[in-house]
């Protein structure tokens, strides 16, 4: 019995290494208490430890955090919320990165569509693989890779365009309506 507990504690230790990742994820999504969100995610992870791959669970942790954030937002509103609409309103505030990012990068990120911004942030800031990021968003890896490719192209176009205004995201000629 003691060996099973030690094994569980070691496995959870590997899961817990992603605590900071979950806190940052919750902060960028405007959580009033990102530490509580991360603590709740870790509590759920502990209860479901037998179902998790402790070495490959970052996407599961972020998907769980996202669900908790949706619940937090729904709890703060009187009317039903479509989770997809939260991305436009709360997904990422450029002010969060003002102190750590160059003004041009901040401007380009602010001008991106929330889905593009999220794709870039998941792979660059949160250091998820495209497969992990796709899993955290509940989409196929191939769809995420396309989203990421297009987001990178738009981001680079914005970096090359001086003084782009937010929400004036360059369109790609290869996209179809």
C-alpha cells in the first residue's frame, strides 16, 4: 500500500510541474483568482490520477482549466453564455504582456483574431506541441496546425505593417469563405 501511495505521489509530482502553466493560462483569460483555478485543476488531476499520463497531461490540464473558467464566467452572469463568445471578450488582454513584450509584438498580438492569438500563445508561451494544443481546444491536430500556420502568417504580416489597428487582421488569399 505504501508503495502505491509513493508511486501516486511521484506521478502527481510530475503533473504538478505544470502548475505555473495553468496559473498563467488562467491569468491570460482574465480570471479573478488564477491561483484558485490552478489549485482546482490540480485537485481534479489528483482525483483522476489513475486516468492521466503524468508525463503528457498539459493539454488535459489546460482543457480542465478552460472548463473551470467557463464555469466561473457563467457563475458571474445572469444569462446563459456561449463559451465561444468568451474568447472575444476575455481570452487575452495585451496589457498582461506589456512589461515583458516589445511594443510591436504587443501591437501585433492585439490586432490578431482571438483564435489566432490563442494558437500562437499555446505553442509559444505555454510551450504546448500542436497535438497538445489541439487537444486542449478540443479540435483535431490537423485543424490546429492549419490554424497555427495561418496565425503565424497573419502575425508576421502585422509585424511588417506599421501602426496596424486592432481587429484589422490581414486576410490570407488561400482562405475560402
